[in-house]
């Protein structure tokens, strides 16, 4: 699953980075393959001559890497460093100039928001979602949830139609005389959540949210900042500078694969340790979900206590076999959690690469600070640390 941002820039591409003459490559097809740091996606990109520039945000990393665009007849290879942008033109069928930009997911130094702290109150729903109230354009109220395994702002199609005026043909859609065009939605001129405000913000349609939510907000909206999720006081605090006096917290490194943040944590079963990468899916009410390929590669025990076997479906209707077992012990940043309901997927991970998941059925037991400036995860047990996990889906 690629992390692609298609944004419209009001300035010509040459003014964005100061490039005096833009390189030109050729294409006779709108389909473009992208190799991002060694990961090739053959269906990553579709040319859009009307969007100037059309921005591809490279997968997040603090290391320098190469990104290559392959058209059907040409290619261009670009070195991407944190904070950089590179502009070029893809000439489609010899006549349409597609102004394209490859951008680092990490913004340039000095381009981040001014130093200030924001507070966002939240409610923990019965489905373990971190639910917040958002007000769009000072009129429309939306129920969103914070999902550390997601990106940007997403709204359900139903919420877009019934709770916003983002559709260009909104009145006709409500009257039933036109179909909604979710590809040409207006941006939110102002979106306020607690004391945090976003302006001229793109909103994306989705078919997947936590139960009862109108949409979700992802981790990358807080790039370069620290995000404290405080379950003891039901608040999210956004810091521009790491807070001091973090008594009781333990720290681990956050890694990234395809811009998905993950923590490296360890099961302890029968005197053996099984260490893996876990994306932090705070939008899920489950506790742990294990990738089938990781289970096989690590010879993860197959004789754990069985809680339940069932079949789940993704938003496209594809079915996945799974079983829920009881893991005797897992440690998060060194903190032990015993007897955790753990889902083992019986088929290939739908994201297309190996990754395990911590759901909020488990993560809600810890107050956490997500340091997206230095890439660290801080955890501390909270008042929910003795809560029982949801064992069924």
C-alpha cells in the first residue's frame, strides 16, 4: 500500500525549489511505476496534467535514498534527503506537460509550524477508539478518531455527504439529482480539534473507520512534533518540544516501513523470545494481530490456548481466516502484559508486506508519547493497565 499525496500547489514548480531548468522525461501511458528506496510498485502513480505540481511524497525515512519513476518508455532517478523536493516534467504523448514533484515526507527545516503546544480532549469509546470532536469551517461537527497506523484526514463517504459541504455538487447530491464526485472535493478551509487548527486541508474519502466514527486523523499530521496520549486524563497534548520530567516512562525506537511507524517488541513463551515489528493501530479494538509470514518465519508456537476461530472481511469483501489464541506474555518497552488475546492471520497480510499490529485493546493500557521529531516511543502503564482485552471480533 503506497503512501501517495496528490496536492495542488498554486506556485509553478520552478518556484518551489528554485530549480532553473526542469528535467523532462517522456511517456505514452499515464501509468507510472515507482521504486522508492528499493520497494517497487508497478501501479504507484497515474499522470495528471492538470495538477501542477503533482506531488509524490516519498516513504518516510531520515536516511538518504533513491526514488525512480518509470514511465512506459523513460525513467528518472532522484536522490531524496530529508526536507528536500525535486521537480521535473513528464511529457505525455509529446504534448501534455505533467509537472511532477518528489518530496521528502519530512518537511524542510524551518517549514514546520511555529512553536506552541495544543491540547485535544478525547473520549475512549466502547470500541477502544480515541474519539475527538472536529469542527470544520466553524459550522460542521465531525466525530473523528486518532489512528497512529493511518495518514492524513479521512472522512466516510456518508459523513462527507450528510455532514459537510465539501462536494462541488453538494446541493444536487442531497436532492438526489446527481452522484457525489469524491475525486473533486473542496478542501477544508479551517479544521479545529481542541486548540489545534489546520487550514486549507485536504480531506480524503474512506470506507474504513472505527465503529461509529465519521473519519480519522493520522500520525503524519504531527510530523516533527511530540504527541502525548494521556488516558488518565482523556487528552492528547501536541508538543513542539519534548516535555521534561517523564517519570515512569520507558523508551524505545520507532522505525518506519512505507511510512508506517512500528515498535520492536518481544513475546516470551516457554522460555523463548519472539521479537517482531508492530505497527500501532489505535483504530482497532483488538489487542495483537500477527502476520502469517512472520509467524511461519519465526516458528511462533502453534499450540497456544485457542480462544476462537473465525473469518473476517476487509472493506473490499475479501475474506481472511484467523484464529485468536492467548499469548502468555509480551513486553512493551520492557513492561510485561500477560494472557493477551492474539489474532493470527491465516493468509497474506493485506498491506502487502510483513507487519504485526498492536491494537488499542492493548495500547490503551499505556500512556504514550510519540516523538515524531526524534522517532521514539515512550510508554507508561496507566489506570487501564489491568483492563481485560477484547477477545472477540
